[in-house]
C-alpha cells in the first residue's frame, strides 16, 4: 500500500521545509507585534489619551 500524502512529499525537500519554517516564524513575530500595538492603542483609547 502506497501512502500518498502531498504534505509529506513537500517536506522531503529541506529547502522547502526551511522556507516554510521562516515564513511561519515571520508570521508569528508579525502577529505578536500587531497584537501588542492593538492592545496599546486600546489602552490609550480607554484611558482617554487618544
């Protein structure tokens, strides 16, 4: 029985795996920065500075 899994075939190439790792890391860092900026703006609105 042959296991046909496109994700497993995609991850066999180390370059693709590294590219996906960098993309996921960048997305996590960007989302953290955006959440922090949003929280700061929300706090400033609640306090009445903005």
